[in-house]
């Protein structure tokens, strides 16, 4: 279980980073503000999931 949560933490963190960079890239291009908003909402949701996974990992390891 610990290994699964460790890898899930890594994947969740990389997903947050990818959506953050995609949102920033879209804002820098200035094309679609609606897409930027949608990406930033996805980022917040992914951050929430990543935090829950990190808490679960910390709980399992200690």
C-alpha cells in the first residue's frame, strides 16, 4: 500500500504541474480566457486530490 501511495503522490503532483503549466501557457498566448479558467479549476481540484493522497501516504507510513 505504501508503494502504491508513493507512486500516486508522484503522479498527482506531476498532473498538477502539467495543468498549471498548460494554464499559464494558455494565458501567455492570450487566446481563450475560458480555457484558462477551466484549467485553473482543474488545477485546484487536482491539488485537493494530491493533498489527500499525501495525507494518506503520511498516515500509512507513520
